[in-house]
C-alpha cells in the first residue's frame, strides 16, 4: 500500500473567492426555490428564474470539494467542533427569536435545543459528521494507490450519481425513486453519503489533479457544454412534458440535484479551474469568506419563511420583468447583512469562547479527551 505524504501549504484566496461565490449561488437559489412561485408555462422570465435552481446544489458541492481538498492535509480538533456547535446554536437561537418577534411562532424547547441532532440545518449536521470522521476517510485515501483511488471514485459515481440520474426520472428527483407511489432513496442514498463522495473527489484533485483538465481551455469547454445542456434540459422537459410526466418527472429543472452526473461534472470543472488559479492571499476576501457558514445559517433557519414572503416578497417580485435584478439585489443584500452580523459574532466569540477554550485547564481537558479516545 502506498502511504502518501502531503506537504501543507498556505491557503490562497482563490478558494476563498470560490467560497463567496458558492454562498451567493446558494442564496440566489433559496430566493427562487423558497418563494413558492408557481411555474405553469415556459416563458423567457420563467426560464431564467428556473435556471437559478441549478445554483443551490452547485454551491453545496463546491463547499464540500473545498473541504475534501484541504482536510486531506488537516486534522479535526475538539476546539473547532465546539466552535461549530456553538455557532450553530447561536444562529438557530437568533432565527427562533426573529421568528417569534415577527411571526409570533411559539418558542419551544425543540426549536431551541438540538439543532444539529434534529437537522435544523441539514448541511451543518452533515458537515460536522464529515469533519469528525475525516481522519478515518484520510486513512483510506492515503493508503490507496492512485489507480485504486480512481477506481473507488468510479464505483461511487456509478452507484450514487449515474444510476440515480437515470432512475430518478421516475420521481423527478435524482435523490429518490418512486415505487408504488412512495418515494424511496436510490441505493440507500443520503446527503451524507454524497458529501463523503465529494470529499473523496476533492482529496483526489488535491493529490493527483485531473489529467484531462490540464489545459484550462478544456475545463472551460467541458463546463460550458455541461451547463448549456443543463439549461437546454429545461425547455426539453417542458415541451416533452407529457412523456416525462408518464415516467414520473414534472420538474423542468430535473438536473438540479446535487448528485446528478451533469451537476457533478460542472462542480468538478469549476472547482478545478479555481484550484489552478494563482491568487495571493487577499485579507478582505479571506475575512468575507470566513462568514459564509454564518450567512448560510442566518438566512436559512426558522425565520426564512418570513424573510422570503414578507421582507423580500419574492413570490410577487418574481412576476416582474425585473425578476433577475430582484434576485441578484436581494442576494447581495443578504450577503452583506449576514457578513456584518457574523463578523460581530466572530469578534464577540474571539474575546469570550475562544479565550475560554485557550485556557490552560480547558486545553488540558481537551487533550485528556483526545488521548482517551
């Protein structure tokens, strides 16, 4: 077995720019997806709006590819997990209080407690699990030869990307299939399974790169063709909707799922392009990128229904011929407000929680737990 030694390098701002792009993609997707806007006929406006469906899962895929790329050289710490848990509790509580104040939603123990266990934020729950088990995923990766790593990826992609892309047509969703009218996961697929696969993909790119994408031009061409096909699938499914409805697909943007093969190819292409960019550390970019997880939890918690329906009135705004401007404007506004709030949170955290965790006795406690485990 070939054990791989990896040199740890300073993270450059190319990946931090990609984090910012990823969260902007996710926010714009949520504006459209959670608006409750009804798609009945295909017009230029509805086509543009529906195309934003592709951005949400693209953003998620990019985040996890970044995680796999860097965590192969890193180790999780109890302090980091603790800070992630505290950050999650902070934003969940903030959402609960905002929802109570503006919507009158009762505050209950279940609303406040166990946001991670109860999947209040599915991404955060999956990410924390992925973070905790990453050392064992790294053991697998580092003890695989390149050809073995490649074969593993091929098997995983066939099982949980290519097959779901085909069989998902029975439900209009690449994450489930309909059997006797009931939706079931395809080959026991879960979001956590998909995140682990992306982790392996990100680590492979870090260790070996992708020979096919050595030339940026090739990567750009593949990404462009893939995205064009995804866009063309919207009118294609719409105009042949009678056929697709018989199969089980009513979603025009069928290829929006995180694990469909087109989304995977597009995600890898974009990630690979950014991984090859030579960008020196830019302080403001790195600071803004550090707020992305907080921005995600702020705008996608219990308060999100009020945010989209009352604050932005997104369902009505999407009827406008200026819909795309509303989407982009709201996305930027949420990013700015979210970044400001998270920077304040980080400042408070630095002088309270971080200071406490850096206490010698607390450090000794963490070391004891680590050695015990």
